[in-house]
């Protein structure tokens, strides 16, 4: 056992040294992309790569004119699925464009960018290649960080309280026939786990964001495993071999075999991070959803700030992410006159979360963007006033021109209107499909401010 652990440690050290030596000759930047469900992670990664390969729409990337080529290479992580860039790009830009499948598990992609060096000695230096390893993973998995300090009883109380707050009564009904002190039986465990996962899904549809364990919503390759076959139970005096005792054991196994390895294996090498936030969806759902979003962003920020928490520092090897981009997605759902206000609301969410998480040490930036622009803009006179509209094709095939109303010029004055909402009825139907585009040679897919995002994330390294 001891010899095995020593050999494992030696191999890890040799691997780390190998990565360090490789980075000296071929610098590598590991870029994490995350966000909660439907924030647009898959579209963001696809658009970022496509617009770095063909840079005609990237004027804000200052190093763009010096880039000689950007090309995909085999990814270095043989045990991690490859991000399906080609299929996703075809879905977005084909003859009948549609949104690709969302992120359900971790995946990676390596983009190599060869650029000429600037400065007085540029002619002597020659071209330089930067490998950008993009790691795409569900934000729900990050929320599991909050489980690590909890025991099963504390988590159960928290989970049951949250489900009650969101009116997810289906699981409460399932609990009525459950006996935590009864002998453990697998069919009963599966029944409760399925009911709890369904309740989490219902809460998410109602507007909840902070839902744990994250793998219950996005199980990936672990679906059906014992580590995902447990659920919260009310407190009881449960004997050994009972349902409650087995659920407590599986909860600890989930933390030790799922949560901790994820942070160790993937966070330890991330240099920069993108956090995508669907602010508009939270606004549409109302004050409670906005509060949930702030809580979720707070938990996500804790994952990027290990300095004050020793147990997390040990998980990620003491390395800090040095730049984090927070992006409000789907900016194309609003007229450009509203984009600064959307960005200001995101800045307020991030600032509050940062303060509550005691976050420091990395450079951060906020931006309102659309990784793939699905709409065009126009203005009309309505009631004697000029109103900015967005025009596009809805998922049901209708061509429409809509406006969800103006966001406040000061996010501190964000006050819900009738029925507890901030945005009016137009936004309820704003589910646009990708627009057909004829891409000119050298142009990537149309976007909003992806060049600004790329400049912040990798510009200094080019």
C-alpha cells in the first residue's frame, strides 16, 4: 500500500515536471469555461474557437493581425472526452441552423495559435505558438464545493428546506412512505433518489439555481451508480445497516470519490476562467431567482479563491486562477442600448458575491455578450417614442420583432413590477433559433463582444 502510494506520488511529480518542461518550449494556457445550465457554454466554446480560427469579426483582439494561424490539435488529456467542436459548429452554421446539445459532462479541446512577436526584436524572435486548452464543464458541479464541509444530516436539513421553499412537493410525498430506520434495500434507495432528482429538476424549472448535488441534474457517466443513489432524509435514530446510515455513507463517498477528484484533477491546472451567467433568465423569473443566482455565483467564486480555506487549498495544489471573466450571455436578446445596463446588473451580482466570498487575488472583468448573434436590431416609433427592438425567428418558426422593456439605468433601482417580474411579457417568448448566415471567407460566426472576451482571456499571452 505504502509503496503504491509512493509510486503514485512519484508519477504525479514526474507528470507535473513534464508539463512544466513542455510549457517552457510550447507555452500552454488552460482555460476553464463554466456556467449553470442553459447559460450557453457549448455555444461560447464553439464560437470562441471558430472566431480565433477565422478572425474577420475580431477587431477587439489586438494581437489578431500578428496571428499567422490558429488550428486544432489532439487534446493532451486522453482520459477526458473531446469537445465536439465540428458537430456543434455545423449545428450553428449549417443550412438549417439549430442549437447544439448543452454541456452534460466535462470535455476539452486544444487550439494552437501561432503568432509573430511584437517589439523591436520581433524579426529575431520568429513565430511563437501558444496552446490554449479549453476545459468545458457544468457549473452545477462547482456548486458541490459547498457540500465538502457538511455531514449528511446537515446537508439533508438544508436540501429539504430548499425544496420546501421552491414548492417541490413531489419529494415530500415520496418521503411519506420512507422509513429511514428500516433495513437498507436498493429498490427503496433508487425510488427516493429518482424522486429527489425529479424534485431538483422541478425546482430548477421554477427558477432555483443553487441545487446540490450537482451530478443529480447532470450525472454524466455516473448515472445509476451507488454514489448517486441517495437522497436527503429527516433526522432519525438509525441503526447500522439502515437506509439512513447507508445514505450517509454514500453521501461521504460522493464527496470523496466525485467532488474532491474533480477539483484535484481539473482545477489544479486551470489558469483562467470564464463564468457564463444567464442574467436575463433570472430577471424574467423574479426576485427569488435573482437571489438564488447571487448565491450560486458566491459558491462558484469560492472555488476560485482557495487562499483562505486550507482544505480547498490542498485540493487544488495551492494554485490560483489569475483572470476570471464574468459574461452575461444572450445580449442579442436586447437592443444594444440596453447592453451597458445588463452589464451593470451583472457587475452588481458579481460584486455582492465577491464580497460575501471574501474573493481576492485575481483580475476580473464583466461583459455582456452573445457568442452567436441570433437577432438583428431595428427601431420603431411607438406612442411617439423611438423603441429599440430585436428581430429574429422563434423556436416555433415565427418571425418576430420584440422588446422586453428597458432595464434600469442604475441596478440599485432594480425593482420588480407586476407579478414580481422585472421584464414584461415579451421576454417570455424570446426563445430565438440561430439565424441562417452566409459566412464570408475569413469570418467566424457573428457575435457580440467575443473579441473583447478573447482579448481579456488570452490577448496578453499572444
